[in-house]
């Protein structure tokens, strides 16, 4: 083996766990440390005892404690694929889309069409782009997710302690998420909520579809009418539970699917709306009401609709009683 090849070989790493990295499972810690390494390999090196904590073998559920010394074995990552890089245009757009930032948290107005993370044929998502844009940041992790075609507020934790605090608030219902959606037809004023259980199904093609089903998980969304037009209604949606595609399926179940939804929507009306400038899913994470992880101060962060959607709805024919 040449000197050059020898220099490229990964070396054993020793990581001391600080307060910000504690109380997470060792497998999740390794997944974050060994980005690009398949999970199967991570669990294999754990089983074989190549990973040690304080010189002892540990199993995947082990939770790290402050002061733990973790041995991370040398793992060669395939470099056959060059990682996608963030273009100047996307970097500039994301920097301009930052709605709130402190030393704990970042809130970004994610554009429609950008996945929150890479995978399944997507080489670059929001979180990978942010990590490239901020190489000095030791920790950047998604707090929650949005569908690729949904725009709006996304929280990114800058410290593990912030991630843990926000996850706890999400579980306890202390985070309010407010969406805006343009839906088919006249949404009734009296229709204030949809309470219908949802179940995920996977088609033979691998596509994931969610349906209302009695054996699904309890799911509740609250609704309010914001503005009426001739054929459509602009509504506010507040998901009380956090199921996959919840707002999209609940609006469809109510008989008023979201404009631009190619999975649960009205194809004919979608075509007509494309001609009027609405060429994407009209679902926007408009507002977050959260407690800041450190101070516990309650704040509201709002994301404006993009100009294309704003201009399109201003041109829609008005509703006439």
C-alpha cells in the first residue's frame, strides 16, 4: 500500500461527551458522527464491540452520559459519489429566508420543492445545504419535517439541548403550527375541525399514501376560513396531532382537497389553477408559536407566502353570495 493510500485511511477517534451531547442513544450518536455510513454497518460495529464507551462494549439503546469517552472505530466511507454542493443561488435564497435565529435555534422559510433532507434519490436537502453553508456549526439538526412540496416554517436546532427541549414541547402539544391552504370549493364556516383516524399505506410502486381508516391513528385538525373566492377557499389549518400528510388527507376527506395536490387533489381544477399561476401544492406552514429552549419565552414566528402565490390569489375571481 502506498503512503498516499495509507494517509487516506480513517483513524480511530475518541470523543468525550459533553452536556450538549448527553442522553442520546449511542446508535443515534454514531449515525450523526458517521454521516454517509449505512445504518447496517453502524449496528454491525456496535454488535462486534468495535465501538466502546469508557473502554466497555455497549448496546444500541445505551444512553450517553456527560464525561463518557466514546471510541469510534475507523470506518471507510465510499467516495464514489461526489456530494452535491449548494449553489450560490440556493445559498443566497436560504440566507434571505431565515425568519429567526439565536444561539439555540434557527427558523427558515423553506421553499416549495426543496426536501428537508436528502435521501430516496434526493442528493441535497435543506439540512445538508445549511450544514454546507455553516461549516463552523458543530450541531445542526431538524426539529420537525415538512413535505417537499410544502413551504414555510421549519425549525433547526443548533444545540442538542435545544432539540431535546423542542421535541418535548412537540410531544406535549406546546408548539402551535398554523398552516394556510387554498382548497377546492366553498369550505363551510361551521366546519371547524376534522377528527378522522389516519393510516399509512404503501403501494406496490413504493409510493406512500395515507387514508382515513378506522384502524388508523387518532388525528385531529382545526380549520378556519380566511378568504373566499369563486371556486376556492383560503383556509387556516391547525394540526393538533402530527400525522403524515394530515392536512392534505383531512381536507380531501372533508370534500375540499388542496389546490395543486397531485396525490389527493382534484386533477381538473389543478389544471385550471395552473393556468392562473398556481403551479404547486398550495400548502404553507405560515406560523409557529413556540417556547425558546433556554429562556422559555414564548414567541411567534411567521413566514410570508411566496410572491408567486400572493400574486396568483389576488387575481382569483371574487366569491359572490
